[in-house]
C-alpha cells in the first residue's frame, strides 16, 4: 500500500462523521470478504478504507488488512501491516500479541481466494 498524496476526492474536507460514513461500508465489505476467504477483495476494501483520513474504523482496518494479507499467503506484507498496527496503536500490543495462531483467519483455512 502506498501512502496517498491526499484524501480521496469524496473525502476531501469532509467532516469526521462523513468519513466514518464512507468507511463503514468498506469495513463491512472487508469483513464479509474475510469470512468468505476472499482475501484479495478484503485487501482492496481495506486499502480504500485506510486511504481515507483517520476515522473510527481506521484501527480495525489496519488490523484486518494484516489478516487479509496473511490469508492470501502474503506473509511479508502481513508482517509489515501488523508492525504498522503496533506502531500506530501501541496500547493494543498486548491484545495483538495475545492471539494464538489458531485464532487468525489464515488458520481457519488458507488460500488465495478473491
């Protein structure tokens, strides 16, 4: 994922609540894709969400993109996403580290769907 040069046109100058309104369906799309093991689709939706200005869904999106990358077998990218998550949200490091391998989406069924 490349850092955007600015917010997407639809989000430029939008109030925070409006950004959340844009992010919410993207997260729902991503969760659904992850549940269906469509990791590429999940990654696309999560990248769109993460390219929005910071919002109520940014933290979850950053976490989920790590799982999407892992599920797709993109382990180096997954690691980078999780490391970025820990850098951005250090207070949640204990929760992230507390996950067992069985709790990750990739452990539930590996594959490169989507």
